[in-house]
């Protein structure tokens, strides 16, 4: 659900702070999307998160 909200916030044409306010408009987008992503990550059970993190570090990516 949080990922859907983050994607929707990025794609919809309205913002809490308009983007024409240089710098501030983009920063609020970044903060809102990052907070939604962090909330989504917190919902993943720790044992599952650790399992997939371990698998990701074991992948050999050398050519």
C-alpha cells in the first residue's frame, strides 16, 4: 500500500508544495516518497528481510 501511495504521489499532477518554488518543491517530493518507502520496508518481517539480504550478498556479479 505504501509503495502504491509513493508511486501515485510521484505521478499525480498535484503536490503539497508546488514544484515551481525552486528547490523546496522537489525536496518535499523526495521526503514524502522516501518516508513512504521506509514505511513499506518496516512492514517486511525481519527474518524475511535478512534472508533476502543474505541471498543478495552471496550473488557473484563478476563478469
